[in-house]
């Protein structure tokens, strides 16, 4: 690996233990600017725990994570300033309207330019304008997901970290989100995508990492993963099952 190469995300010997359980085990990988990186693994593999460590929501047992060269434990404000994070179960303020929530986000993250037009842009994009002034508690799951996506994009992040972005989205919205990710990548935004949707990763991601029982078991492009799985042909599902073991049972753990 070229020592001069620039990485936007660096995970270095990252380990997280919960008592006697090791959720993430000496994980090391790097993601370049503008790269769409797919992060895969069976249930309980450590995917969500890794994302929470990246965002400073959990403290590592050992190792570290860097975003644009900044350690989240040492400089959390700078990391969060340039990073949008969409968890698998986002928390929303049900007694705010969609508009009020987005306005709140712009205030928290000090978005100052063209606030009203930017809010309306994303509400229009995700077809939320008709419920702009409705309480979030009245939104469907898919509408809430689109509001969270709007909030993350409104900040114009340089890094976007997403846990299961397509949950609750109808096919039209899912297609729009794929196009958005592709456009962001083209503009130099790094997208770190954790999902169970192998089809999404195969179509969208430049490189893929597969984690199992907290350890990275494969990393590379589709071609490189085929080589690692010793398969001449096959889709990502075939490769995934070959590398992780189709019949293996992973330990159930709520943070994975």
C-alpha cells in the first residue's frame, strides 16, 4: 500500500469487547475519498458495532479509527463536522414536524448557507413536501428514513456512514438513494455502507469488506473477492456464502 496514498477512513487494529464477548477483533481497513465501500457480514458479525466505533458512540477496547486523519476519540467535533451518520434505528423527535427537525439539524451543525432552499430541496427530492409541517409521529417508517437521509445530506458531508439505508424505502425512493450515492461519490464524498442487501453492494460499491465474528475475512473489488473465494463466476451472494460458510451459525449479539 502506497504510504503517500490518501485515505478518508482508516480503521487500525480496532477491537471492541463486551465483557467476555469480542464484537470486533483487530479490524484494519482503509477507504479512499470518493469511494463507495460496502461492509457485509452475517448477523452478529460486528458491522453495527464497527460503525458506532467509527462515530464515537462506543469507545474501543483497543485500536483506533481516523476520519480525514482525525481520531474520533481525540477530535470528535472535527470528525462529526464532516461526517453524516445514518444508524439502522435512527432516533427522531416525534413532536417536531419534518421541517422543524431539519431546521434543528442545520442549527446543531451550523449550516448557514441557503438553509430554507436547501431544506425544501431535500423535502421535494424525497416527496416529503406535503407533510413538511406534519408531526414526525405521523410519518410512516419509510418517510422517517427519507427524513433522516435528508438531514444527513443537508449538511453536505465529506463522509457518509450508513447502516441499512434502504430499510422501509419503496422502489422509487431506493433507486433515488442509489443515484444520490453515486453522485456523491462522483463529487469526492466517501460512502461507507453497511447492509444485508448483497444486490445493492454488488451494483453500487467500488470495494467490499466482509466481516465474520468480528474479523475481516475478505476485502477487495468483486474480481478480487472472486479470486479469494476461488470462483470463476458467480454473483456476490455465491461469493459471500463461500467466504463466510453457508451453514455456519453466528452468535446472536444485539450490536452486530
